[in-house]
């Protein structure tokens, strides 16, 4: 079982930056592929970024590529999402998620992630 708690959301002006953190409980963090998703009001949850178990491979949605960076610190059981050049369309609730143990593929699909945090709100004003 993995429990995830996100933090770092808030209100920022367009062009600004935020860093989200996701703290994971349990001793298996380094065995989980981790991802970030977001959901804006009235829209479906969408993939943002994901990172392999050891952090050597990352995948990004085209909409955030070059602006967002996902990273992880397995010693601290934490995954991060550095968000730069934020735009109003980035406004959403951001969720941290973990793939099940034994999964090696970095997925962009929400239903392939077994564990989810409660979400943190990111609001970008124009």
C-alpha cells in the first residue's frame, strides 16, 4: 500500500513558477513508477509527466514539455514537479500517482495507476 500527499500548489501569475512535491509512505517507493496528472474544472483528468523507478527515464505531455520537469528522490520518498513559465491553461488540481509494484512501463493512462494523492490546486492568473 502506498499513500501519497501532495503539496506546493498555490496562486501564481502567468510566467511564474511553482514546485509541487509528493511525499509517499511505505518502503516500496523506489519500486513504483510515479506520475503527475491534472484535472481542470469540467475537463477529464489528463497526464502531465511520469518518471521511472530510478529516475533515469521521464515522459511528458506535449503541452508541458520544456516547461515542466519531473524528478524524484528515493531516499526521501518524494517526487517533484517543477513548473516554469506557467500559463492560465495550466490551472487545475494536480494529482500525484503511483503505478503498481511490478510495473516497469511508464504509462500516460490514469487507470494504470493504482495509488493517488488527494490533489493540490494550482491557479495561474493572467
